C-alpha cells in the first residue's frame, strides 16, 4: 500500500514573502497598505489599528497583504495571520452588499439568539462567516455589541438593531432589500 505524500509545511516566514508576495497585491492596494503602515509607523502595539484601517480601506484584508504588513511590523506572517483569524471582525474577502453581524454571546443566547441565528441562516440562504450566492448578504457572528439589555441584537451595515425576533429580523431584511436593492 502506498502512503500519501505529506504536504510541505506552510511557509509563514517573513523571508518567504517579500518582493514576490508584494507583487501579488495590486499596485493601488499595495500603496494603500503602505500608506496605512506609514501612518502607524513607530507606534507600539499597532497591529490591530493597522488591520482595522486596511479592512476599512480595502473592504477586507487580502491574504497578499499579510506578508507586507508582517514585514513592515517585523512580525511573522503566522503572527499576523493568527490575529486576523482570531478576531471574527477581520475578513480576507470582501463582504456582500449587506453585512449582517448577529450577536452570539451569552446575554443574547439567553434571549433566543441561537434560534434566531438558525432562522437568519435559512432566511438569507447563507451560513455564518459566508456570503450568500447572490452576493447580497454576508452573515458574521459577533460577540457582544454592548446591547445586552436589549438582546438579542445585531448590526447591519454598521446600524444596530435590538430586541430581535425572527419576525422582526425578516421585516428588517425586507426593508433593507426595498431601500437598497
Ligand atoms: S451579548 Fe449580545 S449584545 Fe451583549
């Protein structure tokens, strides 16, 4: 019996990633990332603000930007990648037309957020951390929006909504479609 050939280990070293990886990022995006890095240069602990700014500017953190950020901040690609994947806020592909962030933390869970989450997946035809096939919705989990007293809660395109029920969720999404379709 032949054994499968093991895959080579992922190479997250800074050395592996420089001119070639940088070349993979379109010039306009590279310029935007470099401008952001310059703004934060010399500020200790600025990885999170850098990632926020890159995502705000480009709509996501393209995988090709990881090596550029890592090299500029003297971090390994694994460190930057680890932070991006740890925080649900960060994304490596652009969101759909409407970004729906549904709270999955405890207070919301105690008020029916799990059932609401299942309802949202059905209503949007889209799983969490994914975008619907028509590109209309991206559904993401968040872990507390500071609206615990009015849970369950969500945010759509930066706008908060509280005291949700499946019916209210449907009404909000319908309205969204009418206004911005
Ligand atoms: S737990 Fe959902 S808003 Fe705080």
